[in-house]
C-alpha cells in the first residue's frame, strides 16, 4: 500500500477502516472533534532483520556505574563496575514505567522537536502526554508520532518505514530536530535505528537523534538517564552561542510540570541570572545545543539526570549542584547556592548580596500571606507518598506550615535523597515524633494508617489516591499529572491554599458520619406494632381480620 503521508482525520473517518494503519491520538486541547492521525504505510523490499539487539550494553552499563550516584560513591571501583545491573532483569521492574517511558517523558518537553516512536501503536499511545508539562510556545511536542509497526514489519524489518516516517514528518512540520525512540520490538528484531538516523540526517539536513531505551532495558529511571546520554552524545555542544555571559546557568531535570517554572523565572531575572535552558522543561532544540556554555548547572532531580550533570562537568568543566524550588526554605537555599557558584565562576561579586536581599524580602512576603492559613494547618499530619527530590523537598515545605509529616516514600529516591528525607523527618514540629521512611507501603497498611487517624491528608500520585479516598481521608496530587504549580515562593502559597481547601473542606465531616443503617436503634417490637395497627381507627376492618 503506498504511503499517504500524515494528515488530520476525523475519528469517524478512521474507525473501522479496513486499510487503516494509523496512530490516532486525541488532541482535545486543539480541536475536540479532530484526532491527529499520522498515517505511515508499510512497503515491500525491506531488508531482513538483523539478529543483534541495538541496545548498547556499554551505554547501559555506563549509566549503572554512575560515579556521582550516592549509592555507588561508597563502593570500591571494582564493586561500582558491577553496578545495580548485577541484579539482572527483575519481573515487574517496569510496572511503574519502562525505560522507553522514562526516556520519552524526559525528552518530550522539548517543544519544537518531533518525537517519533519506532514501534507498535500502543507504545506511543500509552506514553503520550503522561506528564503535564507547560509550554510558552510551540505545540509540536503535543502531537503523537509513531511508525505503528505491524506483524509484517517484524518479518520484513522496519528501517525503510522509519526513514519514510522521518521524511514525512520533516516535510509536514519542518522541525529543527527529530528524536527517534527505540522500543522493544525493533530492538529485538534488530532495526538499526542509529544507521537510519545518520542517513536521514545526511540526506534530509535535519538532525535525527536516536534514543536507545527499549522498555525491557529496565525501569523508568534508567530510561531518563539513557535520554540524558542521548543529549550528551548528539545534541549538547553541537552549536556555539554568540551571547555567552558570566551568569548563565542550566537547570537539569526540570520539566516545567504544570508550567511551574514561570514562578521561578522572575526571581532569576531580578537577580540578572539567565537560564540558557531547562533540560528539558519548555526547552527549544537550539537552546539545548548551546547549553555547554553555561557557567553552572543545577540538578533538580538527581534520580533522573545526574549523569548529565557529571558528563557536562567532565566534558566542558561546568560545575553542578543539587537544589530544589519546593518550599520557601529550599528555594532560598538554592538561590544562595546558585549565586555563590556563579561568583566562583566569574560573576559579579555583588550577586551574593543582591540574592540575600531578594531572599529576605520574599520570605517576609510569604510569611505575611500564609499567616492567616497557618493556624488551620498547624498540627495536621500528612503522609507523603512520592519519590525523588519530592521525598524531602515537599517535607520541608509542609513543616514550614507547622504540619507533621508522619512518613515519606523513598522508593524512587537516591541514597542522598534518603539521607535528606531522614534529616527532614527528624525536624517534625509539634510532638517531635520522627516520621518513617517507606521503601514500600502496602495498601492495607496505608488504609490502616488513615482509619486510625494517624494521617489527616495524603500527598501522592493518582495511582494511590483511592486508598485515601476510600478511607475518607483528603488527598492531593503532587506528582507529574497535577494541574497546580508549587515551585518557588508563590508556589508554596498555592500549595498551602490547596491543602487548606482539602483538609478543611466540610465534605469530610459529612462523609465520616455513619450511614443511617449503621446507627444503633432499639429493636423493633413486632407484637406491639401489630397491636397498635389493629386498634388504630383508620385501619380497615378487613386488614385487622387478616392480621388476626
């Protein structure tokens, strides 16, 4: 069947079509009645599949041997080389997201690039738009592109189909670059994605970046690090800026969830600090290519892209530090550290004093705004069930309101994150009871915690919300699907406002009351009831006789 090219189709034009080989994804934000359809048809004459798997073992091993990872720093060189991969593939390891999913959500916030998934339709459908990232410009990243491999493509190979897909995407959208994602099927059949990308780049003049992170390689976290390796190998450092300055920074593993970086950017502009790019929130491709001329890198989530910070330090001498913009205290500390690091790299010395003045003024403003809500939240107990940087940074934000964090999940956290979380839980106000670090908290134990009154609210992702709601306990979304921005000083105000609305919502007092059939009542005396009915003046005689 000849290729028809990408087009926009109505849903009714596609469903039931006997010839359709389409990747169909809804774009409700653009036109509720339209579905974006990228039609890529199979063709004959494909090269036979190669027996080797194109997932580079060396590349994966390098990620597992990450020397800057807190888990590996304590090991000897020989033990570190064994890495976490020594455990081998574990059944269920990708249940919370596979390596492909991690790579896709790490790179998809690059707004103006095409993100093309080389694999079956479901790979793109299940990974599309799972992270609620904001944009201030292009919407190409919102489109779903896939080669929609079929059983015939598995037999004949999908390399020519991939090349045609790249060519059609360039003709339709003229992107500055195309990221091509390897999935399990082409990795197993041996499609040489790197060779296709090299040839497409040479012939078509648009950079095509292979992202070698098939799902079976490991967890979502591994995929994020493999995505960082793709940026290091093919993107960062490929162009030179003409405007490099002494206060340029990059912010790594910041994804602009719910558009929250808009709350941080004004603070940096007031200090004269220029963000060359966030990697990858609200990023443009050409900004990423010039990121190697920043003076300092900040890593938001070390669990995701620590290897990118280390790689840029080794290749271009850019120092990095880890920080967080959640909570007033952590935001202030991050700004101070950023200013100090920039001054060490040649920025004006007065940057430190200006930063201190800004921090003092913002903290005073936030305290004044939150003074009214603090009495309604002080002493309340929260369970934080998330991971990564939020396992400790959100703890600090809650404690600033006088709340006690009874526990936090560290199942997706590095050893450094765990250490910070443990230190934060030791600072619980009120009773001074130290919270618990949870590697895993079964639903039954979580339910018992709520029903016993040991937690007044849970902050987590959507998958665990129903445990709290069934126990009639308030719940707030704190993960990547959320629709409220919580970063920076203004983000803390929003967080506190939302928690006040959740915890003090009058609906909880109502749903916690026993149902009418659960209340105790005196037993019904049937004989007395029948006698009363017989003597009632409005009871028909026939009915009284029947009762007798």
